[in-house]
């Protein structure tokens, strides 16, 4: 879907693609890039009594920002991840949903279009997050994530667009995606 | 059992339904948990959340101080009994209602009313009784009480139910007109308890209990469709109301699993039965059709 959207946009925009001076790629392609900044708007749910939602939301936000930045980086800013089978991306999913995520890569990342993408220039990345606390720590979160960018391909450039709802689970390894509804491409 | 952890939305719903007779208090201070959710078999591996999961949802007649019911829910008689089978891969399921007076073999206790199994040996014996009777493996057990049902339903803003008959039952405090309506916890409990003046008696009551359960499920799904973050809000409510030994991750997966089957794809069936007597006791005998039904469910025919 994304591939088609990219190619279509590239063709209709008529822009000539140029090799980016710096790639936004991450480890898989061996080039460094500044961390993507995700603008997070947070709220929190917790015990009925003795729970300060504002404080809780603020405290949990930095970890979430790092996780979402990591997700968007490996999913969209590093086309070279495709060559590794999106290993780093899939590792961000909870084990029970990794198999499904592997099938849905086109809706979760550059997917099959990555082979044609030279680089992606990130645009706005915004997230509305609702944390769930148990005691003094967050254990789950719902994330409404929106990301826009521009992909450079051979024929020109085209928009990259993600709209998703993620249900996250806090694990020993940090946040992991336990469920998702995700769409990429022009219709997202 | 560990401290009350976050509740399962799904189970909450189930519990709600189950609630038919269960009670509980808000889980606060020394109060007992409103609802208990646990694995049916301790130490068993978690089921696949992309396949089929079976819940035994039970309402106890004990442990409900608000309704003047003393004792402990786990040792009370199970007055509301439903097997809920959900198949996420097929997006369908079935709710099997069992009349509380169903006269069945109870392991180690001869043949007796099915609702006595929990009083004899707690939830483990009730689970064994159901598994032996139906041949269906149970994954999760949810127990609630009168108090638990009312608290839970009120906290989620009521449940939408299509009341299938006009009811004026002083015994259960049920005064309801026919038709779709949003029921508060107290009215949901009354609807699920009404029996003596209701055509069909126990059978209708079992069906109504399942309607409450499905109404809870539908309410949850409708809220989550409108705002996915409601999952966390429901889990927060459950966290206050439910006692569970399940890790939070499993609870979250169960809650998400509850989104997979819409109430319209859940078949609400009371197992075929016939009133009878055993000595001087009024009982209900399961008919051969009940066993055929169990066989179909085992084979995956849930529609």
C-alpha cells in the first residue's frame, strides 16, 4: 500500500529525487541520525484514590517518548531495516503479536516499499498517550500515533504517513506493543 | 492469591453477566474483592489469544453484605453458571447457560445439583464438574456476587440490554418494561435474578444473565471503538474492583481479546433441560440435546 502510494506520488509530483545528504537511517544501514522527537500529550488512569494523574502522566512520558522515537526510527527512517527482516522493529512487539506484526509490516512501517526508498525526511510526530498505573508504576498505555514524513525514491519523493492506535504493555524489556490498529499511505 | 491486580475488561464483562447472583464489595481497605478472576488451572500455560478461550463465569449467592448475604463467595452456592467460549480467529462464540438446579455428577460427591459443587469443594471442584460434564476445557474462572455485579456495572456507566419481556417481580425487585435500555447495576442485578414471576423461570433467568454479560461486552466494545484509550479506563476500574492472580500482561491481552467477538456473534443458549424431581427435591435434568450441544462446541461449532 505504501509502495503504491509512494510510487504514485513520486510519479505525479514529478520531482526529481536526489540522494539525501544525510540519511535518517539507523543502525541497520550504519549511518547515524539525531533521535526523532515525538510530541507526546499524556494522561493517566490509576487507582481511584491517592492517585495524581498529572504527575503520573508527566513521570511516564520520557520513557514513552524514547520508545515511540525508536519505533518510528526503525519503522520509517531506516529503509535498511528491511534487509534484516525488520528484526529491530519486531522486537518492539510483545511476543504473542510478533507473528501478526510480521504479516502487517506494510501497515506498520515502510514495509515492502523500503526497497525503493533511499531516505525518509521526518515531519511531525505526535502521540496522545493514556497511561494505566498499578501502584506507583505504569503497566499499560494506549497510544494514538501520527507521523508524517517525506520519502526520497528514485523517481522523486512522496509522502510517508502513519496513523495508528497502539496498546502497549510495560515489560522487563520496557514498553512493548501488545495490540495495534495501523494504517500507512495516503489513505491513513 | 496476590493483591488485586488490574481487572480484565473482558472478564469484568463476563463477571457482570455472571453476577447474577454474586456479590462483592468495592475492593478497598479490608473489603473483599468485588470480582475474582483467575486461571482455571494453576500452572497451566496461558491460552493463545488468537484462538479459542473458554471462561466459566459464576455468580455466588454468598459474600454480598449489601444484600444481606454473608459468608464467602467462593464457598457459596453458584447460582449463576455460564460457560463462555470465544473464538477470536472465527470472531464468534457461544454462551452456555446452566440452570443452577441441573442435576449432574459431581466428582467425589455422587450426583447433585450443579450449584452445590462450589459449596462442596470451592471453585476447583466446580471447574472439574463442568469439565467432566461438558468435555470442554476451561481456561479462566470468574466469580462475582450481588455486590460485585452492581458495583461493576455502575462504575462503567451501566450496560445496554434488550429486555425481552415485561417484568414485575417483587422477589427480585425487578420492575422492567420490555425493550432496549441502559440498566444500572441495581436494575441489571434485578433483571438477572428475576425468576419466580417470570415465564420460563430458571431458563429465562439464565438467558437474562447472559444478556447482562453480553450487554457488558457490548458496552465495553462500543466505548473502545469510540475511544481506544477507554481500554485503560476500564482496566483502571477493574483494578479497583477485581482480584486476580494474573500478570497484567495477561489481563491486557484478555481485555484486548474481548474486543474480538461482537455480542451479535455470540450465541446465547440455555442448555436443553427438563424440570424433574430427585426424591423430594426439585431438580433440572439435562436432555440428550445438551450433550449434543457440548459435542458441537468441542468440535468448534459455536454458531
